[in-house]
C-alpha cells in the first residue's frame, strides 16, 4: 500500500524522491526517472548522490542530504544521460526519518536566460554600431553650424539633422541601459 507522501509525489510535476538516512533512494516518481534518464525501478536503492554525472555535483548532493537533516536546503545540478541532460534545482527537507527531495527542471529557464543574454549582447552591439555612425554626423553638424556661409533654410535643416541624430544617440543609450 502506498503512503500518502508517495501518492502526492506521484501527482506533482517535479521529479521527486525520498532517501533513507544513508542516502539511498527509497521512492522515486516517474518524472525523476525521466529527468535522470533511467528507469524508475533502477533508482530504488541507488545512492541519490549518484544521479548527477559530475563528481562535484555528486558531492553537492551528499552535502545537501546532510544539511537536509537540519532543515530545507537547495542546490543546482545536471541530471541525465548521454545527449539528454537537464539542469535541475534540487530542494531537500527532512520528513519522518527520511529526506524528501524535489527536482525542478530548470533547463527551459536556462535556455531562456541564454537566449535573453544573446539578445542583450546583440542590442548592445547594435547600439555601439549606431553610436559609431551617429558620432561623425553630430561632429559634422557642429562644424557646419559654425560656418557663416549657410542661409537660414540650411541652418534649419542642419538643426533638424542634429536633433534627429541626438534623439537617435539617446535611443542607443536607452538600448544599452535596457540591456544591462
């Protein structure tokens, strides 16, 4: 018969496991098996710390399990096998002599963050390129403004060019600030 905790953990969208005091998996839901890239049955009895691929992350899980005996803790690790890896946030807390761990998939969020960073780099690069184009325009309008050979209409057009270039320069500063 399933415990109330197992029934709840089967229904949540996160990966979930419980581990004994020695760190071995006593329960795992299907979502965790999918995140880890292994069968649910193979998780049972396995040391929870063996789920991450890299040793430093395994050490993080061991430390997480030790700290979880005193209260709730979290860390980020990579799970999965071969070409399918997932960045996950592992949250752990004590529960009736065991440790319950939730594995929240951050891969999509990480991909969004990477895409956002690429867009920010593009916008900053574009702003710098526009600055490089606008600077000589403003320098030229300043030099022409000092000329005594310009009639009123030319001065009006020059002022319009200068105002537009100045507004564009302000927009590039806004683009850099928004991308910071």
